[in-house]
C-alpha cells in the first residue's frame, strides 16, 4: 500500500469536479432513454409489459453490480473502477444506437445498469474524499441523482422533439461525456489507498454478493437508513405513477404538465439540499421527514379531491422534505467508517436506496390494475409518510448529543 500525501488545491478541486460530473452523468444516462420509449414502441411494436421488462433488467443489473463490485474501489482504488464503469457506460450508449430491436434495447439497459452500479459507490466516495469542505460533498451526492434524473429525461426529450436523429443524438452526447470523464480521471489523484487482497481466494470471495457495513458504525447507520428509504420511495412514486396520475386522476392530458410534476419534486429537493446542507445533518433529517410527510398529506388530499393545483403545491413541499432528508442522511453516511471502508458503505446504501426506489414502484404498478390508480397512489403516499415520520422520530430520540466515536479521516490522494 502506498503512503498518502497531502492533496494539492487545484488538483483536488479538479478531481472533485470530475467526480461530481461523473455522478451526474450516471443518473442522467439512466433517464435519457425514457423519452424514446414511445418512439421505440411505434418502431418495434412491443407492449407495455415488455417496457416493464426493460426497466426491470436495468434495476437488476444495477443492483447485481452494487452487491458484487460495489466495494471493489476500497481494495484497488477509486480511479480504475470509475474509469472502467464510464467506458462501459459509453459502450452501452453505442449499443442503444445500434439496437435493431427490443432485444438490443434490453442488452443496452443491462450494460448500462452494470456500469451505473459499478461506479455509483466509488463516485460517491470520491466526491466525499475530494470535497473542499465538509458540506459540499453530501450536497453533490444528493443533487446529482435528482438533477440527473430530471435533466437527463428533459434534455433527451428536447433532443428527441427538436433535434435530428432522435434515436441517436442523446446517446452520443452521453457516450462522449462518459469517455471524456474517463480520460480526465488520468489527471485526478487517487483518494483511496490500493490495499489489494491478501490472496486470490479473498479477491474472488469479495465478488460474492453482499451488502453490509462495518460493525462499529452499524448502529448509527441503521438509525439513518429508514429516512433514506422514505426519500427514495417517494421518488419512485413520482417516476413510476406521476405521469399517469396527472393524466388519469386530474384529467390533464398534457405531457408537459406530467413532466412538471416530476420536475417540481426534484427541483424543490435540490433547492432544499442547497439551503440545508450546512446545518446539523441529524436535525436536517428530522425536519425533512416532517416536511415530506406534510407534503404527502397535501398530495393525498389533492388526489381525493381532484385539485391539481393543490397536488403541485403538496409536491413542492414533499420535494423539499425529500431533499432535506436525503442530504442530511447522506452527510451522516459519508461520515461513517474509515477511508478504505467508504466504498462498501456507499454500495450498501445505494442497494437499499434503489430497492426502495424500484420495488415499491413496480408493486404499485401492479396494484393499480387491481385497485385503481387513485387508491394505489393514496395508499402508497400514506405508507411513505408513515415511514418518514417513524424514521424522523427515531433519529430525534436516539441521536446522541456527542459522537466521540466518529471515525472520519481526512482523505488524501495517494501516489500510484
């Protein structure tokens, strides 16, 4: 293992920018295909059920990568993992461009899921380790997913609607950006010592699917985890049922209006993350949980009364709670463990987050066919609101006044 050295100002700033932009690119790429799905359905004639398969294989591939190679950067360093994942992401974009049918689309989504899953925890750890101060890293780790999901879909939609080559251009943009970031990482110092593996057997054993955190931080980690689950479950509700709710429940047949509901949630969340990032993270989580639940109460009222304006207002309040909860929880998570454990901790965190984001949303999609969209959305909102309140109450009651066991290390690049 090489000895760490003190980071240099401009190089560290450059590395932080590359890592932050990489995190944004990952999530933006995941929503970039969404505006093209109606185009593909017209071209290839596949059903909505097939479209669900396309979504499911992406999530499964992402989770498979997280639980197998999510902590690999703790052993071999952040750079090689991130570079390989960004190059794989570029390859997946090329597969999208060359896809002759739905089979190619599925292959592309699998490759994309593997790339996103492999790089997510490494990039989150690199952002924390390169951050110029203790507040900006959790802010970037919070804003990148929300802005990426929102702007990735919006940007691709603009290109599909107004630019030539609708099934090509958005993918080319992502591929070029991913390749450029991979090249830029050559000039970024390593932030995690390459400790390697004691044996080949240990290296193979590390690839066995697992999700865990170090024992000494487990109590604090489990205390904050339900808050993250409630935040991501809220995002899953809007990303899965949001457009259908605007169309069917409120009888607003306008794609822009449906997109604005999602944009309202994530924009409000980003605003909350920006304004709340410098406050005590545990207090932010408690406030965020209360706002998230309050906003959902307004949303549920709108669903039952059919008042669309109230729906957007409740979405804005819930979104502010979502962003507050997320930035506070990620700040706590980023402070746990030693530098060589951080990738493992973030990998486990994002496994839980993506499960909370995808599994309830897919279940809600199935339930809507049996119980109706309004009843399903109301029930979903009630469950998420209760989870947020319980999680916030747990943090309020059990957070210690002092935390002498904190093990944050000042991250430093190491010479290769």
